[in-house]
């Protein structure tokens, strides 16, 4: 799948047309990647977020990117991990799908995801990677847009978990491993 890749980096410096923010339901900022995106985008991002009236877990809303290189930010509140029996996998899959649908609707060609819910919200990374990759790959199989999607991991260790998960489920043979 040449439309998808896993990279290590800081999503605030992304050159994609849109980046995904692991937000909370208020959309009014927080710590982790949310704090970093707001700090890099500047106060106009928070001002626009205030007009949105929050967002349900598993859904997504789009704003401009302001001082970011990315033209848009797609904000999605992921589920808080409670052990896995409170609908967390379906909600996490819905976050990825909602972001991809919104990107497609807006004609966005390049989209960078961060690893939603796997920081403050405590979703175990190997489980989250399986859900994330399945949601992304299923969407790309049926939709021409976005043309390019990346998972931007903050650490090499996280990227390795995503790569191993991708290789397990999607590499038909060793020549296709990430
Ligand atoms: N670039 C890419 N990934 C990053 C960056 C970065 N600059 N910084 C952190 N990560 P988290 P959540 C990774 O906690 O678990 C906020 O307060 C990080 O290593 O940012 O969805 C919100 O307002 C982790 O793998 O988001 C919510 O209240 C991933 O991003 C709450 O945290 C997500 O970690 C959301 O928690």
C-alpha cells in the first residue's frame, strides 16, 4: 500500500495538508499533542475552536491550521481507556473514519494522523495500532482521497509497534514489510 506510511516525528511540523489532533470533547485544548498543536498554531486556533461547541467522542471537526504548515487541523476526541469493554475499539475506529471522511469531503489530499488515545487517555498502543490501521486501510481501499495518509509517531518505539502491527496484518510477504 503505497498511499500509507508510518513515520517518526513531531506532527506540529508536518507538511501535510491536514493534521489530526487527539483532542478532548471540549475542543478547548489540553496537554500532549493537543497542547503542542495549539501552541504551534497560535491563539486564533483556540478562538475558532470556541465557536464549534465541542465534539462527541468518536466524531471529528475541522478548523484552519493558522500558524501551522498544515492548512487544516481535524480535531477528534478519542475514547478514554477503561479496560476495553466500554466500546473503546468502536469509538477509536470511529475517530479514524470520521477524520478520513471529513478529509475526503474537503478534498484533502494529504493527511497525517497522530496516535489517538494512546497518551493521556491510556489506550494500550498495540491494541490501538490494530484498530487504527484497520480503520485507515479499510477506508483507503474504498476511497481515492486522501491520496496519502501517514501515522506520525512521536517515538521510534511507538513507530515500531505500528510497523509490527502493519506487517502482521497487511504485508502479504517480506518484500512488503514496513
Ligand atoms: N507529535 C506527534 N505525536 C505526539 C506529539 C507530537 N508533537 N505529542 C504527543 N504525541 P495524547 P490522548 C503522541 O496524550 O491519549 C490532551 O490533554 C503521544 O506520544 O496527546 O488522545 C487532550 O486535550 C501519544 O502516542 O492524546 C485530551 O484531554 C499520542 O500522541 C487528552 O490529552 C496521543 O497522546 C487526549 O489524550
